């Protein structure tokens, strides 16, 4: 536990030391929501008597936070550590490579929590978006979505040969995932075929689960099932394929 705590603190300091990257990771989602909310169209209801478009986009931006950290930050960092021999050198010390992996995940989850709080604060203060009506369901939806996306991110890190390839492969997964999560076209506006396909993606199911919790409901069983399956399969493949050297 002492080694884990020390590595977590060290990883957090390394993250914050790169001020440009830290500011982008922590602040960009909230800034993006502020820009979207300043567009008059986003203040209009999606349907008659329905939620405003900005209210639809708050869960989408929160899911974007999870996806960006899991699919771009995590693979690049772990693949860089493997490429630089950090993981190999740790294998001959009392602190095992698994401890470093756990420390990185804790640090990135902390980054995700801070960025999510900033998004919720901007939505509430600047645009009057209500906070999640079911906080416990909201937390469960975030944990399930994070598990699915982090499993996928670890799988990318397992097969990437370098930090650059980790970032490239992660981006190839990240941007199509954003589309099916509703970033460019809200899931409610998708044709039926695309909507059904979106429901089977981790980000699509995650956005649906977060939106349900925001409205005061629990995620649907189908959404929970999709997220659990992605987490289990991706995590198992990542554990099988992951190389320390």
C-alpha cells in the first residue's frame, strides 16, 4: 500500500507538471460545454415539452471525458512506459509493475472525477441544467461506463508497441466511438439502425445509462449488460495480451 500510494502521488505530480496537457484534460470538456451552451439553438427543447438540447449534451460530454482519458491518455502512457523500459525495470524491484498500473488507473480516475464535476458545475451555473436526479444511479452508470472504456483502453495499451502507436490506435477507436455516443448527432436523432448499433457500443450504452440517471431513473438492464460484457471481454483480452517488456 505504501508503494501504491507513493506511485499514485508521483503519477499525479507528473500529470500536473505538464500544465498544458493537464489544463486541456481537466478543462476542455467544461469549455466545450460552455461553447455549445452559448449557441442559441442549444437552449431550445429537442421536442415539444422535452429537455433542452444542452441538457441532452451534458451526459454526452461527461461520457466524452471517460472516453478521452481511457482511449487516448491511458494507452499512450502505458505503451510509453513499456517502450522506455519502465515496466521492465520495475519487475526487479519490490514494487511490481501491477502496482504502477493500479496507480495510473487511480490517477486517471481522479482526473475523470474532477473533470466531470467541472462539467456538471458549468451546466448548472451557466445554463441551469439540473444536477443528476438520481445520484446513486449516476455513480453506478459512471462506474460501469468507466469499466467498459478502461477495459478497452487497456486492450489498446496491450497491443500498442509504442506511445505514439498507443495514441494512434486509441484515436482510431475514440473518434468513431464519439459518433455512436451522440457527440455529433444526438442518439435521439439517429436513424433506427444507427441507434440500435449505438446501443451495443460501450459509449452509446454509457451515454444512455448516464442520461437515464440524470433524469432520475436507473440504467436499463440492456445498458448494464452491454457495459459489463465490454468490461469483461476487453479486460480479459487485455490481461492475456499485455506485455511488460
